[in-house]
């Protein structure tokens, strides 16, 4: 099915590597692709990426590719498969070669491709075979409307060469990397435009409810973009130009979902319908703050990971895992700034920001794996650990997002305390030093030394390559923010992560926890508890429980209780030392500030401190405000060298 619109596109503008993509059957979720190679090599090889940059998992996109065939001069050409994602065409050199195939687009995430009657979306890493040896030549992409999609519009970060008013037509990329870094959204979407620091921005929203307040979203997104642009490039006459000519946000709104993927001049986002602001409602849902944080996060990546990036990513290898130890910097520091820049943009206040950073601190505190893997190791292992989470993940590794965010926080607070620099300056100096390109850990150390006036190797060694907790309570206290231990919820007290739906299913048993010592296992269904009773006691001893909160309700102050669990259809009785008084990790952390000696609090008989909550409170508004508002200048008098 080819629409009249498609016939008008000029074939003469096609590059040597030219893709024609059409949503050929929306109900079968099929995109058809024709790849025209003007000057193939003899025995040309082609492959499909196995991963998409920004999402560190081998996803084997070729599993959704079908109907592959080739022709040259009207004659069929044999394609020999040489691997899961690699083919060789039995073709002559320099005679145009055409490859035909289809891609089944049924992944609603931002990482692959989607097609149904309502919308289409794809990443080039899913739809565009790579022509080996010609990756660096210009590539063109022709988007053809079909009967089913003729009324749709198109949005992408690619440069338009010859397109109609809806966006159907010819697009151009300087090379394969650029082509596959520009996802394409198509459908009947909402669109808003704004200019920030002279750069035109478009915001595409697909699938929103009728109550959606687009004007509010655009106003807030604009504040975020202006704040991030000012962060990297300054304002007024001193401002340096942004690295992108324009920028496109592509937000897919679903019933329940969350995520985003960064690109050089666009981002693909997913959020839940209830998280969007609504017309006539001044107070937006809490989920809206999360969405703004996501927008801020992906936009910050435009600089931090898409341009400034690990040296190992100087040239992506699409055929296998690309390892780096630096995700703590690129994801962690981006995670530090995403919410902090919301605060500086005036979209959240100090208290809201502290709540967000408190949540991150507690997430790390409740991850026993932080004592096994450093954030550098966790970065390297992202492919097999962070992106392949299972019941044991929190025991084996630590998130380079959350702990990396805390490393940024600790560095910023330490720099500010010493009074010579801030992490903002470090980020900008790195941008200068590496010219917005590949970067190594040595560059971070060099810039820290330059701006901080001393070596920060001890901090990087301990915080990035070590597994001890960061001295956050002490650093926060120096900036007018007091940390205190708060009572643990039942899940934290026991060291369990559970799923509660008509019963309690154990998802994870944290290492060293009460639950582990009692013999709980992931997969157990926790049915009931039994309390110790005296002969004179008339209280029922056994209680059916369906929520974790029920344990505290019925167990009260009992010391040892029995947990009845179902495992492989057998009923087991586990003795749980419910009343066991343990010093929490948060308490240990706070104690560390008081006596300056972490070991005293966490060693000895307290072998298994129960994870608990840390709370933060501003005790000195002026000092805390200087950090949170991004002012330079020291929190205290500069330390003597
Ligand atoms: Zn990220």
C-alpha cells in the first residue's frame, strides 16, 4: 500500500544508503523496510544492532525482523546468514542492491518499535540494517504514509530534506550513528513548541487524556530547558551556543508506565496518564514532579553522555556489549542534577528537593549489595546486573544511578565546603577540557585537582571504587541539613521486598536481614503468623495475614514469632526474632557524624544492622539555601590547606 503522498517524494535526493519505511500493516504491527545500497561491496555484509545506546542490555532486535530478501538489477540475490544478526549478500560490487524486510513492532517501551492503529514509533537500531563499511556516509530515510496512516503526523530529530506538512517524506542523517540516534514518532499527537536560549524545541504528546493541560507542561518544560541551557552555557552576553540546532521531546502517555531514553537532539519518554497536569487544576499529581524530573534527566543527557561520554563510547559497537566503568558519572551525576535543576528552575522547593534526595539515600541504604560492588564495578556489570534484575540483585550490586547521584552530592558538598569550587564548575570544566566528547576518569580527577586546589583521588578511590558508605550526614550537616534516623517500616525492619496482592509474596530477602536469618526465601508466600501464648492467655495465637503491615498489627511487642509460609506447596514454620533490637544503618550513619567513627557504630556484635529510614531536615536555611539555589561561595570558611 503506497499513498499518493509518497510518490511525490524526490528519489533523486536519496543518499547512497537509503531506507524506505512504511507502516504496511498496522494490525499486524508490521513496518516494511526497503534498503537501497547504491554502491555495495562484492559480498556486502549487513547487520542489525543487538542493543540501543543508553540502555545497556543485549536485546537482539533481529528477533523481530522477518521476510529478508535481496535483489540486484531485478534478479534475486542470496543472503547467507552468518550470525543471529548478520547477513552476507551474494552480490556484485557497485550495482545497486535492494534489501527487503519487515519488522514486527510490538514493544511499547522507548527502546525498540511500536505500531498499532493509533500510533507508530521506531528507533533506527531496530529498523535499519547497518551497511558494513559505509557507516560514515550520509544516510537518507523516506517515511511513506499508507492508507491507514495518511492522516498521521511525523516527528523526529532528523533533518527534513523534502517533507509534506504532516512530516511524511525524506530525511537525512550525516551517518549511520546519527540515523539510529533519531527515533521517529508517528500518529495523531498533540504538539507544543517553544524556544529556549534561541533553540527551537517541540514537545510531542501521544495518548494523553482529554483533561491534559498542554500549556502547563510546555511552560514547565521550557523552564527546565532554560535552566539546563544556562547551567552548561551561561546566560546573557557571556552565553556560549547550545550544541544542538533544535530539540524534540516525544512523550508516549500510557495507563501505567515510566521511562525515557536520551538522544543527541531528542528524547523518547513514557509516563502514566494520571501523572500529567490537568486543565483547571493548579496542584498537579506527585507523579508530575517525577515526570518533570525525567524530562530534566533526559535533557541533561544531551550534554552528559550523548556528547561528553565514556571514551569507550567514542564509537559504539552495535554488535555486542560496550563496557565502561563510568556510568556512575554519566547516569549518577545526571540523576543528581535532574532534581536539583528542578529546584533551581523554581518547579520544586527546598523541602521537596530534600524529600527526593532523602529517598535516594534510603534506597542506597537498603541495598546490601553496596558493600559488595563499587559504583565503578556496578557500571561495568550493568549489562548483566542492573539490566537483568532478579530476586538477588539488591544483594549483589548497587545502582550506579542512586549511589552515583550520592557521589555527586558528596563531591558537590565537599567542594563547596572547601570553598574553592562547586560541582557545577567541574561539569563545565570537563565539557571544556574534553570538548564535549569522549572522557576518562582521569579527566574528572584532573579537573577536580585544577578547580579544587588539591587531589581528590582519595575521595574518588573511596567513593567510586570503594564499598564503604559515603560521609553524607557529616557533609549535609556542614550545609545546614541535619540527618536523623527514622523508624523503619516493617519491610525494612525485616529486610524484605514483597508483592502484596491478595496475599504476601516475597520478592527479595536482603542479605544479613532478620528475614534471611529466619529462613525466608524469594518466592515464599507468607500466609500467617503465630504468637507465643501463655496458658492463661485467651488471645488467638495464629493470624492470617495478607499485607506486611498486618505483621506489626498482630505481633505487637512479641519477641519471637512463627511465620507460616508456603513454598513449593509445602507449609513451613519459620522462627522470626521480631522483637530483636538492632541498630539501624541510618542510625549508624547519624552516629558516625556524632563521633566521627563509623566503625564503632557498625562493627562488633551489630553484624546485621537492619535497613531503616534516614530523614533530612534543614536547620540552617541560609547555608542550605546557598547550595540548593546553586550559589557559588563556601558554606563555611575555606578549610586551611
Ligand atoms: Zn539516564
